[in-house]
C-alpha cells in the first residue's frame, strides 16, 4: 500500500494488503454525526477538538479526507464492505481488471466522487456501494450480473447510466438522480415501486431504437472507430449532435465513456479521408 500524487491528486494505490475499514472506529464516528457536519457545510474545516472522538478515530478520519484518488492495483479481486466509505474528498477511482466484486457500502457517501472506471471483469456491485456520491455517468461492464439495492442512489448529477441487458438491477438503484428525473415515469418513490421493471427495461433500452444506433455504439464497451464511421458514412455527421430521449448526444457518451479513446477529431478526420477516397 502506498500513496503519492498522480495527475495532481493525492492518490492511494490500494493493493488490499491492509484492512482500511475499522468497524469500531466507524461506529464511533457514526455516533458523533461528524459526516453531517461535513456534508452540510461548504467548508472542509471541522472543529475536531469539540468532537467527542478518540485520537485514533480523529486520525483515521483525517487520513481518509486526504484521499482524492484511489487506484486499485492488479491482483485485488474484492473491495470489502465500507472500505472507502465517507472519504469526502475522493474524486476518482480506477479499478484494476482483476476486481470481480465490490461489496456493500464500499464507497458510500464519497460525496465528491465524480469519476469511476470499473473493472471489465466486474461481476457484482453490492448494496449502496456508490450511494450518495456525485457521479455524472456510469458505464457498467458487460460481465456484471448483479447491481445491489440503492447502489447509485442520490447521485444527483447522474445522467448517463449504461447497463447491459442481462444485468440484474436491485431496488432504487438510480433513485434521486438526474436520469430518473428525465425518465418518462413520475419522479417519486411510489413510481419506482409500482414501475420498477418498466423503469429498468427503459434504462436498458434508451439507445435501442434504430434512430439512436450511434448512441448505442458510443455508450457500449470499447466502441471502435470503424463501427462509428460505418454509421457516419451512411448518415453524415449530424448523428454526432443528435440528442436521444434523455438529451445525451453520442459525442457526450464518448467523452464520458471510460472504455473508449475515440475522439470527435478522430471521427471527423476519418470521415474526411473516406470522402476523399483515401481510406
């Protein structure tokens, strides 16, 4: 386990060799309601001396607040429950492709977390793993078979949620998100209860109409330039700026998709070469 600066962020390189979560210290923190002081304030300062916490608990919490990025190293297969919960300043998490499971609450209430790149071999995302984070987009890899209850709830800016057809989705997975607010369903608890299967069928098929074939490619796992160009050659560049039913363009999917390195510049250059007969 080591820490360093990477891309200007205080980064923990997590190899799983040390148990980061301490159940007793977590219970002590929960009892003091420290996280509410943080989440409800625009300031990062906490009056530690006024809190009825042990020195060990204070030191542990302070250390967690230093983390801005976590890189999960190759060889780690499971992220244990609660491991990085309440890391309030954590912004980015990059998972090694060896990770197959993320257990419940692992990144719960990481309220600054805006970016994740999940393992391509991930199979299970546990209950409330990314609950109350600040993710804008989520791309679930094709091998993921299960997403637990409330896993992405209360990510208020979450507008892009690409999930494979065969993935089983638990209760209220993206409740209280921008995506659900844009859905054709009433934005309420009752609506989520009454129309759960319809809602999840809707989110899995947002881009399945032929009109959104470019959206479907751009949001998929590792979209290729060849796939994109095949549509652009047939339909022109207009589909790049066409919004789907929730207001997302293929270009936005490509910008957000952590599994693609295709850029709009690549597409336009390749398209021009096609027009000129150079390809």
